C-alpha cells in the first residue's frame, strides 16, 4: 500500500484479520483501534477498492470467507429456526400448494408439514427433499442443476418448471436480507430463481432468524450488520412477508419499506 504510514498499514492489515473471523461493525473497529468512525470508513473504503474486503451496512466482511453448506447451518440458531418454521406452517390451509425454497429454516417448515395429507409441497431444496422422502405429504420436486454447497436445484430447467405452477404460498430461505435490496445471494441464478418464486406465488414469505437481517434503517449505515456479503440480490415484490425472530429495532427498516412483518417469539 504505497504512500501509507506504517501505523495505517498495520491497522488495515489487522482489520482484514478481524474481518476474516466474521461480520464486524464499524463501531467495533473504531473501539478496537482507538480511531474515529470516519477513519474506519476510510480504511474500509481503501480495502474494498483493493479487493481485500466487501462492504456491508455498518461494517464489512472478508469476501474470501467460504459459503457455508446447509449441513453447517443446521446447528445454528436452531431454536429460532424451529419457532419460525412452526409459525410458517400455521399459515398453510387445507388444499394449498406450497412452494418451499432451499434452506435449513424452510426445511423446518417441511418437517412441520410432513404428515399433512391435505396439501401439496413443491421444492427445489435437497434438505427439504430428504426431510420428506418418507413422509405422507404429496411432494413435487423441481428439476435443475444441483448447486453446492447450499444443495439447491436451480437453472433454466427449474425456472421453466416453475412457470407451470401458481403456489398459494412460497417460503424463501436467506443467507442475508436487506430491507431495500432484498435477499443477498452468492449466485446470479439463485437470485433469479428466488425472484421468480416470490413473483409466482399468491403470498410470499421470507423466513429469517435474527442473524440474517441487515438492521440499518434508511440513511443510517452504522445501525447494524448484514450477514454474508454476496454480490447478487433478489428483489422482493411489495408486500412480501417477513417472518423473523429479530427485534423491533431491526424490523423498523423493513416496516418502513412496507414489508409485511411478522415477529416470532421463542420460548
């Protein structure tokens, strides 16, 4: 980093190391290094320009962090995911056709519905397929290319088959969520499929535990964090539902953007 002072160079090197451990807010970085928020923002901007990190609301992540598999995610936030899954399953009425996206929280919905004989479930998720393989519920599997490590079927064939379905409900999984931009995705085909899923259903619900939400309100980049910073976004239609365990502060931005917010409590 030509032209940088030794202290600045060392601070930025340490920032990259910290970001390699996960999401870090600008406030934490400022406290860690004893500098102002504006200094942290300049450091992050410089590192992002050099391709060392990816900026997010309120902080940054090391963009070299690997995408986690669905097996890795199974044990994370289990109580929250289970509570969300139960609440989502309660929305399903007799006769409904329900589209289930890939993801561990959505697979939890499949678990709740596995003994229902009065609904039809449609999925592109391997974890959901495994959950329902020996269940009584009517199951339709969308074809396509298996994308690893999240184990989702996607691509042109998946989109083509989706066009022949009008689900009553769709439940979408997320790695990260932003009130204005929508669902954060590591793959452009995944983003396109999530958009198509949300648009084809009569009612769309995004299922997200508290760790998945970017809580910064409009114009306030330091209010919170967004989860994994991937390069693609799936925009959600106006009025999309958000079922989450996040608190009121995180939900303010979503209510401002006219999401249909349903807060779920764990007990």
